[in-house]
């Protein structure tokens, strides 16, 4: 992406984290592995397509310790790193590989908290001469109440290839509610602030999604995502506006062992 950047479409690796968290909340106090495999019509991260509006195959695996500690990883095909390269710039990358480490627990029946680190890694070959690699490290903290969650992200490195952007911040408010047995509504509102850019690169994003849980355990999801980033800064060389309104569909197979 033109960050000079990342759902199933219910939020990329965040889907895996949400499924793992739900499994953790419902399972007995014992360690477990939780994960999922997802096929999505697009990979949307904070309203921005990571695959130039093409399909994505994704996998998540997380180990949840009975103490509340967890460690996990996420893999997905992407194209935004190459898409953002200008003519003559040799960039070789088509994969995102993330790793996170954190701690989560509950406060009584309805409240929960979560905090950790997430590292976004984009293996490949990149130019020298001042090229800022897209690898990014963020810290996060979350508070939850019933179906409502508020999560704050803080950039500990340059933000997805933007030079001098340490300290970028993202605030994420999400809500989920079961509308009927096996049908769940998901709402999201986020605000991204890119540090030291005088708000030229900052934007707001939102998402509305519906998830259907099949008897087989598969999850079917449809979601509308959109952002209001400035077209001047968030368009790739193909002329595609990265935060345009997008309808995405996905199928997810969750598993645990």
C-alpha cells in the first residue's frame, strides 16, 4: 500500500485473535491451541486493501496458556508493498507474517482486559538508499465490557513504511451482538493518527459486518468497510483508492486442540 501497509474481512488477524479470545473465555482453565483458516474476497486492514482488492488466503494460530498469557502468529498473501513501489524500484514481497505476545484476563463476569505487542513482518528483498521497510511494531491495550471493546495501539517503530512516524496511534471501538441464534452483528469505528505528518495521513475508518455460524462450525461473513483517507496519499500506482467502500465476503474454519 502507499504508506511510502492490512480483514477476513472481519479484521484480518484480528479475527483470529477474537476467535481465540472467545475460545479462551468459554473453555475450562487449561492451556490450548486455537486458530483458523480463512479464504476472503479481499484483505482489509484499517479500511485499506492489502491485496489490491483481490482474494486472500490466511491462517492464524495462537497458544493460550491457562495463566492468561498467549502467543500467536498470522500469515496472509498481500500485494500492497509491491503495489506501492514506484517505477524502477525493485521490491520483492508477497507475504505478511505477524507475531504477537500478550496477556488477557477477566474482571468479574462482564469485564475483560488485554495487552501485548504485535510485530508485522513482510519478508522479501528491498532497495537500499533510504528505503523505509514496512516492518512495524505496535503495542496494544484493550478493555472489554460484554460485547463492547475499546483498543488502543501505539507505534514503537516507523509505521508501515512511513519515515519518522514512530509514535503513530490507532483507537479502535468495536461492538458485537448476537441478533439471533448463529447470527452475529459486528460494528467497528477506528481512528488512525500518523505521527509527524500534520494529520495529512490520518484517517477514520468504519465497518459493519454479519457473521453466520454453520452447524459444521464454519463461519460465513459479509462486511462493508470504508475509510476517509486522503486519496492523494492512499492511492496505489494503479490508481486504486485504498480506503474506498468495499464489500468483502469470507469463509473461516476455526479449530482448537
